[in-house]
C-alpha cells in the first residue's frame, strides 16, 4: 500500500473517534487532497474554517511528526498525477521550483526523462517489439489513432511510418470525424492506438470498433489494465509520470521510433526504396531550406 493510501485510510478510520474540530479538518483533507498538496497550512486552515494548530494536531494524531511530513505525501501524489487536476500539478510545480530552486527543478526533469526511457526498455524487450512489427508488415492498411494530447504522437507515427510504407493511414484527418476513415477496416488491417490517462473516449471507441471488425489492435498506453490495453492484441507500455503538470510523451515517442525502426528492418528493400524516392521528391519540390 502506498504512503498516500495509508494516510487516506488513517483519515477515514479517525473520523470515528476524533473530536469535532479535528474531524472537520480530516474531512477537508479527504475531500480536498489537492489543496493539502499545493496550499500552505494557513490557506488550508482558512478554507476549512478550522484554526491553524488543529492541522498540526491532526498530523500528530495520525502518527506524523509534523504537518509538513504528512503534506509531503500529498505533494508527491499530485506530482505523480495520482490526484487529478492539472491546475494542482501546475501549482505544485511552481511551489516546488520556488522552494527548491531551478537547478533542483532541472534535475527533476532530467531524472524523470531518464526513468521514463529506462521504464520503456524494461517493459519492452527486443523480441516483443520485433513480434509487433512483424505482425504489422503483412497488413493491408495500418490505421493510426490518437486524440487530445496523443494526437501529435499519432501524427508523428503516421508521418514516419508513411515514409517507410504506404500502409499507414492517420484516422481523423478531418478533425473528429472518425467513421469515414474506419468504414473499410476489417481483419486484413491493423490499428495502432495511442492513449494515456485521462484516456480520450474517441481513441478507446476506435480501438473497440477495430477489434470488433477483426483488425489487429496495437495499443501504446500507460498501464496493463488501461481501457486501451484491454482492447488491444499487443500492448506497448510507457510511463507517463513527469514533474510537469501534464503527462509525459517521451516514452511514447521512444516506442514509436523503435516500432517504425523494426518495421523498416523487416520491410527491408521496399522500405529503403520508398524512403529514397520520397527524399528525392522532397528535394525536387524544394521542401527543405537550402543554406
């Protein structure tokens, strides 16, 4: 059980025997965990309409030396994205940077990026990524979908995949119109879907439709029991935790590049010929800046 879950359980259990004022403070902590993580004890006390010393007394009652020790557990939970609310995470980022300084904040981002990449390569080995790429190669069409924050990742996958093969097709090129793009999907096709918490409904529904129609579904997501993972034949996992107020897509990008890289290896000569032709055409049309 996590430290946060322990605090949460202690607070709930304490409601049975605490004095009225401390019970009011405990109820506020249960109902507004984001405030505990991001506001000062003075602000929390004012919002809860409880005198300041009572939160320190409550912390002692629950077995913590100080209120600050207990608050740190809430703060870490927000940083991990486990207490919802992007505004809370943004506020936490500001406060942490103010107290810790820019060097510590920079170090947090660096360590988070390293941890994410390590997490990707720990969860996905060579045989797994090769098997997914091998399953994609013979498909008639490889549809790609990602909505909201995952939209740019889906566009990137479709773009570099399209360099290697004509099979790749981005779903939803015309905004949120999905049905037209999926009308012909069947067992000869595949869908690569990208989604992380909070999951875009359109992405999950697209994966469900693709699977119902017999298409191979590859899910790039953040957990083995995510709604996308449940609807996928192959699941490629990436951590998304970050000091930022939003989910990180560093790991997702690494998976995309690894997957298209292995796809290109398996496609061998035809992929190289297509990329060579495309590159020549781009130069012919003057698409690159010439210094």
